[in-house]
């Protein structure tokens, strides 16, 4: 190689993908999913929900300042994070379930990367035209006024979508109308502006520029999904035994009988990943099924049966090659693996609902103060100190009475008040220091422990809660 010859690159340059518009049931389903998911994302922070005085009226709110998560009538406290963990487990099991049954349907229909990329391609098509027009514009070397105008218009629309996406995200963490006013007037916290800027850029870049590269190179799921698939999983595939040899193949030119595939490239031209499904299963395929719509349209126009490209299971290939009908779809979906995933998913869901409906409106935690373990007072009585955290989940202040049971000689004293009750503010936790005293004459015992129980009672409705603990230093 001469010194003037350029060194070959390590990676092939990316070929931009300009999917052609297609119509059909799967494309319609994707439009509906895109519309519904985007509407949920953008509109949810503006839904109001009356929780009473002193509580936020936003239906869905991640109140980080007060460490609360509000979801309509449900309020999650910090110590109830297991609800969030349970939802994440359900999401993971749901992903396993749908992937084992229908391949990467999450990636093809509901993944945020797919939804926003679909939206960005739609805007691009409105402004620059369909596939051929966009290809001509891309291949045009000269940046004339028309190309500059179209590019600028498209980028401005993408930027507005990214800004709306970042803005909607921050509205989940504060009262949406108040935060919107503060953002416009410049009074919002710098974190809000920073978050919006980061999400605006990432949405613009991921949905408009990187697109399929995020799915191929950044997302780990294409590499994990193979563990979820088996020969009964319904995936998008090409019936090679029916379509080959193709119209322009060497076999047909040599006189062989032509298969149903006319090599029109419609399936390739509509693919948002830029792959040819006729080459077999590929990591890049997101199972969006747009190639099915494109191929079915061509088959109808040339008078051939639909389904040359379709959802199919590998276990049916032998049957179909022999001319038999494939098995019923539900026999592929309802099999031991998917039934197990469904059972586990349902079990977690039922457990979360059970925990949600049995949780009390008042709760307490007790932490003995161990420095010192106990104190012997001047009159000979023995005192232990406890930090009792009282939680009032009601929308108004409540008066809680504390008492101890288990050892009749123990008596209770509340720090800061001569009474045995304390007012806990609405929807808040109150930390109360409590002294428990053994009577005069109780001999200190090294390591002596006495079991007893703390009780709290809501004096408004008589609800009760308790916690077991121990008293240190009381002799027998």
C-alpha cells in the first residue's frame, strides 16, 4: 500500500434509513399505541385528584422533597418502597412473558425509543416527503435554500418535541401548573432547567439522529432476548419455502419456477431498522411487523395469498413445508414457560394488592436508645428511653395515645408533655421520645431483659397499632 493511500476504516459508515410509509393492521396498531402512550406521558401530570387540605392535588406526583409518591388514591411512603420494587418485578416478568410468547413486541410497539422515533419519522415525512423524496434530499450535495429550509423546519419541530418531552418529565416531580409558571418566568430551580435541557438533547439525538443505532448498539435487550425465545415463540419471519426462488434470482433466470416473492424490496423499504427479513432472524429485528403489512399489500395486488411474511413459530416450519396447516396460535402462546411467567406475574400483583389493602392508616416504629442502655434514677426506679416514630396517613391531624402492655409494673412518660397522648400532623411522621420506667426497688440486673409491647391508639376512630420491644435492666 502506498504512503498516499488512506487507511481502511475499522467500521463501516452508517447508511441513513428512510422508511417508506405503509398501511395495514400492524401499522394502525402502532399508531394507536404511539398516540395512547404519548398522551398518557404528556397529559398525566395535569390530572388533578382531591386528597383534602394540606395535600397535593396532582394525581401522579413524585414528591421528592417530602419523600412521597402519589398515584391517584394511593400514597406510597419511603418505608413502603417494596411497592415500587414489586412493580419493577412485575415489569420484568411481563417483559419475559411477552418476549417468550411474541418475540420483541415491547421493542416494536411500546419501547420509548420506538415510540419517539416513530414520532420523529412521522414529522420528518410530513416536512420532507416520503422515502424517495427524503432519499433525494439526503443525496443532494448542494445546500440550497430549499434543503436548508426543510432541514431547519424539521430540526425545529424535533427540538420542540424534545422540549415538551423534557418538560413533561419534570412535571412529575412538582406541581405541574406551578412549575410551568416558574419555568416561564425564570423562577424554577436550576435542576429543573438542567433536567429539561438534558432530556431535550437526548430525545432529539436518540429519536432524530441515532434512531436504530440505539437499539443495535446501546440497548442490551437484543442480546438478552435469545434466552427468552424458543422454537414455539411467535416471531416475524419469511416463508422461504414459499417465496423462493425470487423473481430476479439466478435460478429463475435459468428457467426454474418462480416463488411468490417478486423481489420488490417493499419489506426492506418499510423497515425502520434497515434489514431484510428474508435473510432470516437477525438481532436488529424489533418485531414491529411493518414488513408484514408491506408484503401483504403486494401479495394482494399480484393475486397471491397473504402471509409470505408473517408471525410464525419455528416449530411449524416442518409442517408447513409438508403442506400442512400450522398449529393454532394459542397452542404456541399457552405453553409451560408462558404459563409460569403469567403465574409469577399474577402472584406478585395479587401480593401487592393484598399488601395495599391491608396496610394501616397509622403506623409506628420503636428504636431503643442504647447509650446508656438504662438509667437508675435517684428514687431507685429504672428508666429506658425509646424513640417512637408515629405515622399518621390521614388527611387531618390526629391525637394518638401511647401505652405499654406486658409488664404491669411499667409506666410510660412522654417527653415534652405530662399527658400520655400526642398530636401527629396530617399525612406526616412525628418522632416522639418516650421514657418507660420500672418501679422503685427494681434491682438492676446485668443483661436482664423484659419483653413488653408499645400500643398507639387513634383517639378519633379507635384504630390501634403495636410494636414489641424489650426493657433493659429490670431485675426479676
